C-alpha cells in the first residue's frame, strides 16, 4: 500500500468514512474531523510510518506542516518518509 493510500485510510477511519469517500481535495473540515480528530490522525500517522510530524497540537496554525487538505497532508508525509529513508 502506498503512503497516500495509508494516509487516506487513517484519515477515513478518523472521519468514520470509507477511504473512497476521501478525495485529495477534501479538507479535514469537509470530512468532519475536528481539532481532536486531527491530533489523533497525526498520532496514528506517526505510529504507522514511525516518523515525527512537525505539528504542534496547541498551535496548529503555527506549525510548518500543511494540513489545508488531504493532498497537502499526503505530500507532507511522503516528504517526511523520504527524508527518514
């Protein structure tokens, strides 16, 4: 399974949706994921890929990590995974 598919699966699980319902253009807000859901998604992604996501749950807008939509999250995770390899 690709990084993209794994990230989408985690986000879909958090949103209680099917992965097919999650598009690359979806925002977390579109998917009904609140700030707590976002934090849980980030933790799940960190565990899945054994990476540290540069995201501050207390200051989400101050983070270097782009969470504007699913595509941005996937791109960010792919970059972190590649840097770790």
